[in-house]
């Protein structure tokens, strides 16, 4: 049942189900606590000698908080989360109950790996895999009706060491960017910094529908989106919804979600209505990248669980309703040093601003060199319907800086041969007002897939159902590559005896010239941009399968291998999984669409024809003017029915013939044949929908679906 009685204060419950630093400090001997901290901050490997003590403390804490089971919690490559529960309580040799959770249970577990996708890296007979504790993300308890499970964030590997999860790649990528960012800071003479962390905040958009009504539609039940359904014309203007009052029912749900997540240490700072009717958004406070990705999975799991309790149907799909805004998951990201300084924060201090511009231009350089990886990271089935549609960025990667920062970069670019003096002057002059200008000006362009928003970048292309580990891995990788190149150029100049500031300005100029092709300050939704992007030659892929292909671009493979993020074999496996997931997803849509037409729409049209014909026949002989129009209406319904029968048969045949092909050709067939055919079918079905009696209608229509009153 939804939480009703107890309304604890957020501050009292915050983090209460996380085995966090407070708990560790209280429950562990000092030396062990410090050893563990060092491992958690990634400063040293975890000493397995302390595992037993940590496990004991963790077990006592978990049991005292009602947990009955423990599980290694990980993200398999299919973007879900997985866990295998083991009870704490067993029995000793006398048959008496005994709670057991040993160091080795904490460190490593052996879930059967055979049911998780491996993309062919592992033969099926060799089903074993193991999960290993990732101490950089804290353990937590997921409560259930009668107890709870201690979840231990873990990586998941096959026995040959090849990753079967997303976290391993993410951790490698964050490490790649963090070490290179450290190097940049060192080149600027900064010796005090102990580490740099990638920071991420993922804004989660979603739809909520009345569950009993939504579940009457097979498309919503099985695909999480509508495959049929006409939009009622008078609902076109929905601006009133955005930032309007959140419906009471939704607010009650959101409050429960926020409270449960607060206990898990996830702080959902904002909640509001989104652009579409029944669309909403949650944004957590950003944190270290690895934890942010774990938290986003927890947010989605918690939201799903509570939606059921509130009789709501939650949709994470990128495009649940035709002609309406889709849902994205904006990934905000930056780098932060051990002193808590945001490396993407512009500054009125000249020196700090040059450091800022160095990080900024290195990132853009990485993007301009490897836009394909970013595009691949958001090439998912749901995004096929979203990107380039209403209020979603186009399927082209570009970077938007905002006038203030763009003009600083321009000034440096145009610095010419006066050793950057002109640039220095412009920078200094523009500075006093900078923070205001940046915040104001960068907020306006919502059309860019990658926008600088004052003190961070925002990647707007990721889809709402995605695990953000994938785009985050891509972002860290391209930034690491950009920084590496930047560092090399900067270091060479410094080694020649140049002052680091002058050397940096020259390097910024050099890389800015190189990355100009990817920068665009205008309206990314416009036709002009499409033309311009074509001219610049930066359109890398037109379809989702082409986007997935970009994972295997030789240049990208080389970069990812070089940075130690993916081995070629691992990338091939990941590629296969992405392609298979695309195919499976749309295959289900094809099947469900066919079923809905044959089970629901076609019989309904027949009933309508009978109804029309019966009443029309009664008019025979009455000589009413215009009665023939009635006949042509019946003919129109009959034609639609015939068309639907024919086209859905074609769809079924197409589905069968595609299934015989290899995955890549299957995917190609989906894009070139199945999707257009499904669009045709939908058009016909939707065109007759308004002429069908409410009594006969097999499924709730858009108007009913998009109303949250019970
Ligand atoms: P905006 O006004 O640009 O939407 P918000 O302050 O509302 O920015 O933040 C949007 C999201 O970005 C939030 O999840 C927030 O925690 C996150 N965010 C803010 N600063 C950073 C940062 N330095 N690194 C990563 N994410 C950040
Ligand atoms: Mg938003």
C-alpha cells in the first residue's frame, strides 16, 4: 500500500538504508575504516584481509535494519539490473540458526551467467561468471514487504575476465578521463590536487497513466508505448501542463518515491510537470559518475515498484505517444577536483579561466574527433522514434556553447600572431559579468544535443529508458581522448620553455580551430542546420542501426583500446547486444501491432459497418436527400478494413522473412521496410478511429489514456 501514516522528515531518513561513511566509521576499527576509505576513493586496491571485518559489520547493520538476504547487485549488458538473493540465516552443525555473511561473500559471488547476454564473448557451455564488490559505490538495503535485501554494488565478469556488465566499462572510462584531467592540472603547475572525479546528474523524464486503463492496451503492456491511436485535435495546446500544478495523485506517488529514495541516499532535488500531458521529470542532485549511474538504476526501480502500488502505469519509453513530446534523460556532467572545484566553471580570475577553457576545448575536441561514439551511445530503439521529433535534439552530434563562452573561444581563435595578447584582453574584459551572462544565455538553446549550461555540459540525446552508464562511458571516453591530445600539445610547448598560460592559450586556439566543425550556436531543429551539417560532413548516421555501426568505426575502436576502456572483442560483443536488442524490440512491436489490428480494430470496424448498414437500410425508400453519402461512408470503412487486412498480412510475412536474415540485415529491413509499413498501418487505423462507436472501441483512446483522474 502507498505510504500514508508515517511522514518522516527527509533529513531524518536521508541515507538511513545506506551503509555509508557514517555507519562505517561507527562500526569499524579505525585502521580498517581508513583502509576501506582509501579503496572507496579509488586510491588503493581493497585489502582482502579486512573483508571479514567489513562483512561482519555490514551484516550486523543490515540485519538490524530488517534485511534478511544479501545480493550482489549489478548491471548486465542488457541495461537492466540483476541480483541473486541469498539468505543470511542458515543453520549450524546442530541445526541451530546461524547468520552468515563472510568476507568472501562480500567480495565475490557466482551468479549463473548463462541467462545474461554476452554478445558471443562466452560459449554457452561455459556459463560461469562472477560478480565482485565495487567498493566505490556503497551497499544499501532494498526493503520489501516482509524484510529486505542488502545489495552490494558489483561488477560482473565472465571467468576469462571479460565484462558481462556496463559498470566495468564505465569504471575504466571514468578512470581514463580522471587520470588525464589530473595530468592537465599538473601541467598547469597544480600539485595539491589528489584526484579528479567525473560528476554526473541525470534528469529522468517519464509518463504516468492510470494503470487499469493503460493495461487495457496491449501496446502499452508489451511495448511501453502506443502503436495505434489518433491524437484528438483539441488537445494540441498543452502548454498549461508545463510547470503547472502536479496532479494530486501524481504528487502522492512522487512523495513516496522521494522518501524511499532518500532512505537510499538519493536526493531528488526537483520534480515537475514536463511538456506533454501526463509527462513528468525528476532530477537528482549530481554526484560522482559511478554512483550517479547506480542511483539512476535505483531511481527507475523504485519508481516502477511504487507505480504499481499507486495504480499508475509508468512509462520510460522514449516515445509513448505519436505527435507528442518524447522522454529523454539529460546527462549533465563535469569534472571536479579533490578540493571540490568544478573544472567547467568559468571564472573572473584569468588564470582559472584559462584552465576552464582548456577543459572545455579538450572536451569539444574529443567530440569532434569521435562524434560517432556519442551517437552510438544513444542509438537505441526508443530513440528511433524520438530524436529529431517534437522537442528532441536531432540525430546529429553538435556542441552548443552559448554566446558568452563562444565569444571567448572566438577571441582566442582570432588571437592571431600577437601571442594571444588580444585574446587575453578580450577574456579579461568580458569577465566581470560572465557568470550571469552564461547562465542566462546558455539556458535558451534547448535544441542542441550537447549544450554547455553555465558550469557543466548537458547531453540531451540519451533516451529516458537508457542506463546512463552507456552515454556516460562515451562522454568520459571522448573527453579523455580530447584531454590526451590537448596535454600532448600543451606539454610540448611547456617543454620548450613557454609559460604554461601562454602555452595553454595557444593550445586552446589550435584545438578550437580543429573542432570548429562540431560547434553550432543556432537552432538545431531547423532545416538550415540539416543542410549546414551535411555541408560540414558531420552527419555520421541516418538510422539507428547505422548509429550502432558507429561503435565499430576503426578510429573509435582504436581510441577505446588505447584508453583501455574496451578491447576490440568486448566492443564486438557490445555491438552485437545492441543490435540484437534493437531487432528484438521492434519485432515485438510488429507482432503486437498485428494482434491489435486483428483482435481489436478489424472486428470493431465490422461491427461499425453492420451498425451503419442496418440503419442506412432502414432509410431505403424514404427518399432522404444525401443518403448516398452514408453509403460512401460505409465504403470508406470497408476499404480501410481491406487495406488493414492486406497490410498486416504483409507485416507478418515481412517479420517472418526478416527473422531468417542475419542480425544486421534484419535491422536494416526493420528500418527500410517494417517501420514504414507500420506507419502506413497506423495511419489507416487512426484515420477510422474517430468513426468507431465508443461502445465498440477495443482500446482506450488517447483522450482517455491521457487523463489521470481515476
Ligand atoms: P539547469 O538549470 O541547467 O537545468 P540544474 O541546476 O537544474 O541545471 O541541474 C540539472 C541537473 O544537472 C541536476 O541533476 C544537477 O544535479 C546536475 N548538475 C549540476 N551541476 C552539475 C555538475 N557540476 N556535474 C554534473 N551534474 C551537475
Ligand atoms: Mg529537462
